[in-house]
């Protein structure tokens, strides 16, 4: 029997606030263990949380970037559980009244609905020391603000899941909400997955794979879990609702806990933090701070600027790159030519040099000028590439570089005509063949002309002159 996979994601994204959410400790990655900890985030008795509005600002922006409704009223709840990385023995989250609801993102032309986004605090980290046989607790991450983005079970394939996480990561980066570095854990993903017979609308029992920290592991975990559930069902078994851990090196999921052992979190309203009120005006103002988002840029590049979906996707993959492209198009309105120069020549040089577009010496203005020069035949295509190399390595204005290196193409037709007369006179046989209809010899004559005229030869002019003379 064929099965359909049903997938819903819960994505945790750390917010780019300067301090933690309920205290003034720095919100940073890495560093020495337990150096960014205070009585509040390490839960010393008598300490009280103090909500920093910066987290709410970023959560609202995330909601707007993900097409959600932002609630004027939201509130915090306690989620109680005991674990060594959670010194308070409860996590402050938003359970009954999340800050954002009812959003979506498009993935491959399909709408994936977002059920909710809520604010919560991150837990610390346990470092397992195998040699000593102990686990050490690092509380630096305790109290780092998170948003959790929960989708509806709209996803059907591993690729769609990957696409969704990629689109969320990109939108959050554009919005300045999260740096979305999965390898550093600032974006993490739980995958809920079930299977049902193809054609059915009755969802099966789901399992939940916790804390996937790369796009690759999202895909691999889904593929593995799909086969596991399918085999189980086909051999007469039944999927039980449980929480799983993904073992990346072995490529398997293992059970963490089943529904029967699931925690009863005993949620209740957090008494130490007042509810969060956000006015429509505040929401509007925050919306105005957002840049044009990646999905609308993708659409515009395809539909208005005529780029291929793949080229558009490459350009939007980093906001600074998309901004650079747009700034260049602003100066010289030939998007295809500019995109080609960036995607073929510039990106290759950036990759080789390990540089980002923010660090290069080339300005959008100069790149635009270079493309225009190549398109208008001021310099040849080959020369344009050489000029880009100089601009990349030492900087400078393309016209200056072309002049200094004798790369400007000559538009002096008199010189071309003189050369043409000489070459046609020296090659009577070729001329005769051409007149008898052999197109091949034209290339030969072009070659002779280019050789005679050198680097500054303008092929367009040579071609025109030759054609005239051969009539
Ligand atoms: P809970 O409150 O138990 O966490 P939710 O209804 O909030 O359950 O769902 C959590 C996640 O699981 C959501 O992303 C949702 O889309 C997904 N989900 C729910 N039911 C299924 C199912 N049958 N198969 C796959 N995913 C599911
Ligand atoms: Mg859940
Ligand atoms: Zn603190």
C-alpha cells in the first residue's frame, strides 16, 4: 500500500535582542560557561523576572514577516517540568494567549499554514563529559528569548519541510529577528510526523522528533521515520505517539518518552509578568521597519525583472546580496545583465576569496557601469571580466581601468574599413567563396580582422563593416 506522510513543524528561533528576556544578562552565543548568568536567570530564590520589550518587538516582526495576525493582547504561562538545564523548574512561555496566530508561507507554490507564534525563554545546556562520567550545566543560554513557530500539519514531503524551514530562516534573517544559524542552535526544529494510506483524509498517530539542527537532518529524519512507521504498520504493528531523538551519526530515531510517560506540564498563568498589550499603531509602525521580504522579492525578480526562478532564488539567498543587486539595477536598468555579472563572475570571486558582498571593494554603481559598458560595446565581454577582476582585487572605476589597460573598444570605423580593404584584397579566394554562399568563410575573415585590429577591436563594428564590403 502507498502512504502519504503528514508533517507539522515546531521551529524554535532565538531572538537577536541584546539582553536576555527576563534579566539584563547579555544574549550572546558561545563564550566561557556560566559567565552570563545572574540571580534572575539562574533562578535564585526571591528573584523576579522582568520582561524586556525588545523580545516582543522582534516577535511582532516575525509574525508580520510570516503573514500572521498579531494579537493586541497576549500573556505568559508557566510550563512546569524538572530538568537540570532549567534551574527554575518551569519555563515561562505563552500557552493560552500567543502573540501571533494564523500565518502562512508559500513553499513551491503551496501554502503552508502557521498556527501560532509564541514567545518563551530558552533553557541552559548540558555538557556531557564522557571521560569523567558526569554532566555539567551551562546556564548561559537560560533566559535567551525564543519564538516558537508552530505549523498546521500541511507538509507532505521531506523536501517541503526543508523548503519551509529554509523560507522561515530567510524571512527571519531579513526581518532582523534571528540569525538562523542552525549549526549554532539559534534555529532548531521539531518534526511531527505520521502516515496514512494514500487517498485517506484521516491522519495517523504522530511521533515527534526533537531538536533537529540542520536542514539535512530534517530531511534524513523524516525519510527514516517515514520508512520506520511504514514498516511497522505493514507488519501489523501500530505507531504509538512518542517523542523521539534523532541520532545523526547512526541515522536512526530512538524513543525518548511515550505518551504515557509524557509530562503533565501543569500550565498556569505566570503571576510575575503582566500581560502584553500591543496597539494597532505599534504593530503598524513595526511593520514599516521591515524590509521588502524575500518571498516578494523572489516574485518581483521573476515577474517584473524577467529572471529565472533559480537566479532569483540565488540573489535573495542573502539580503545584502539582493540589496546590492537592486541598487545596481536602480542605476542601470538591465536586470538580466546585472544578475548574470553577479551570479557568474562576482559570486565565483567572492566564494574563492571567502568574502561577503558587504566586504567587497565593488560598489553597485561601479558594477552597473561595468555591465553597461559591456552591453554597449564600450569594452568586449572578455575585457569586462578582466575589469571585474581588477575591481574586485584592487578596486577602482571600470572606465578608468579600461582606459589604463587599453581595453576600450575602438569605434573608429575608418580604421576598420582600411583593415577590411586590406584583408579582402589579400584573400580573394575567401571573398569568392563567400559570394558563392559559403557562410563559413565569414568567420575566417572576422578572425583575420580581429587579429589585425587587436584588443580594442569592436566585433560588432567589424561585422557591420565586413558585411557592407562583401555586398
Ligand atoms: P500538541 O499540543 O500536543 O503539541 P499540536 O496540535 O500543537 O499538539 O501539534 C503539534 C504539531 O504537530 C503541529 O505542528 C501540528 O501541525 C503537528 N501535528 C498534529 N497532528 C499531526 C499528525 N497527525 N501528523 C503529523 N503532524 C501532526
Ligand atoms: Mg507541541
Ligand atoms: Zn541573567
